[in-house]
C-alpha cells in the first residue's frame, strides 16, 4: 500500500479468467465508488499469485483455498468473492479413455503445487507424478501427448470437449461424494499490514464491484464470455488506462445499480476472518 496524490494505492492480484473478470470489472471500469483508493491490478495465473502471497507481496489477492494455512499469518480472508464448488470442481482430462484408477503412477500436468486442484487430486490419487505448468498450457500438453493426463481449472473445465479431450475424474464430484460438503476452491485475502480499517474499506469496494456485476448480470455474462474484460484488465495492469481518473470520481452519488438500498445484499456487514 502506498499514498499517491492523497490516494491510497492498493495492489490487487487476480487471474484473467472469467469469474475474476466478473468480480473485478466494477473496480477496473470505475463503475463503483473507490472511496479514495487507487487499485493497481496485478493479473497473473493462480499459482503465481499463491507464490506471491506466500512472500506477502500483494495488498489484496486471489489465492487457492488450499494455500491459506501457509499464509494465514500475513492475510485475512475477505468475506466476499470466494469460489465454492458444489458437485463441481477441477477436472482430470486425457486424450484417450482412462478410468480414475489408471491415474496411479501417471505423469499428470497440474496448474501448481499450491493449488486446491492439486491438493484434491493428491487426496483422490495418492500416487501420481505431478508436472507443474501454467494452467492454460495443460490441454495442449495433453493433446500433444507430452502428458498422459492433465488437471484443468477455470474455463477449461467447461470447454475441454471442444478440444477433443475426455473426462477422467471430476474432483468436485469426488469431494462431495466423500464428504457430502461443497469444496472451497478460491479465496480473496487482504494483507494484515493494511490494518483493519483499510482492510474493511477495500473489502467494501470489492463487495460493491460484485454487486455491480450481479445487477448487470446479462450484460456482464455476454462481456466476460469474450476477451473484452480480460483484455481491459491486462491494459490496466500494464498502465495503459488512467487509474487516477477512475479512482477520484464516483460514478453516482446514489449508485443506480443498488436496486434496494435496504436489501439484504447491500446491507450485509462486510467483514474478514
């Protein structure tokens, strides 16, 4: 966190995938009140964000839920923006048909050793050989035959069949069958170094950004299904968009996207653990 021209700059880390684009667009576009904050977007894959959080480099960041115990001394969990799967989660895919039992001893591409996806696969298949690589490169590695199977997350959980890949093991479904519980996949965390007042303020802004997205859900779903939002977030991260102009202005004194100012969503307390 640093001050610039009376604005407090917050480094906020997130991935370029669709759910983060949905959550953070209200902030990136200046559509929600910033309350004197200037957000500097750091767009990375989830394993890179996990590593940076382990070094306490970012003020706010998305992380894998499995990595939180290792960094809990430096971060609080934010009460907004978590990713929870109910009968849905990371997926093991392959080029040729395999049973889950046949994964034992196989070389499997994974999106990071600190990810929730890796933890779940290690629980389900204790003996396999992980090969770490960026999540976006995993399907191609499997298609080329470099890997016998791959562990996919984000949009590849939905579009793997379009690439001619086959499902082997749905770890979200496996977890639910084993525990009867939803699986915590991703969290947003805020640095304890900010102090509770600033952390609360940042959490409120993120909550408002999520509410903005839900209030414009039809338009947002059309937008984030294409490259527009991810491209905008990358431009912001590269400094190509003036964040000072976004941070100093409030879109509306009475935000029109808050449909019911007394409603349960907007009136809920914003907290962190």
